[in-house]
C-alpha cells in the first residue's frame, strides 16, 4: 500500500471524522467535542478519544442519554441522507456502521498526499 493512501485512510477513519461524515455533527470540531464529551459508543463501549481509529464492521451508536440532546435531535431531523459509500447511517436510531475502509477514490478533497509525505520525510 502506498504511504500517501495509508495517511489518507488513517485521517478518514478517525472517530471524529466518521461522526462528522455520518451527519451526527455539523463540523469536524463539533464532532471532536461531542466525542470528548462521551456521546458515542463504538461496538457498545464508550470511546472519548477523537483520534480513535475505527475499523470495518464497527458500529457507532449515540448513547441513550445523549439522544435527548436537542442538537442531535435537530441534526437527525435535518439530515440530507448523504453519507460516503464506505459508511451506512441509520439516522432514525442515531447509529452508523463502517461498511468498509475508505479507498483513495473516497477522498473528495483535492489533496496531493505525495507533497505531504515529501515534507515529513526530510
């Protein structure tokens, strides 16, 4: 596997990014804060580390206590239904699943990762 692809995969599979991509937060900073505050369970266990790397098959659920938070209710009501093809979301129950790990084609930003690798390999 290419180093650049691996870097992008790691960034895409961070828990805070997955929360954002599932539509449980309006921004990545908000997703990070929600993770730190312990709103989510990964495979039934509380995870409050934003940089936690999810794996294929992991299930992310909003904690029962956190489902009462008005911000999450509003997000669920206004959800546009768009999630990346490597994720699946059940917005009614506020849960999501990692279907497969993301590939380079799943990155929707114009990133030249070889330049990042060159910079850090000095």
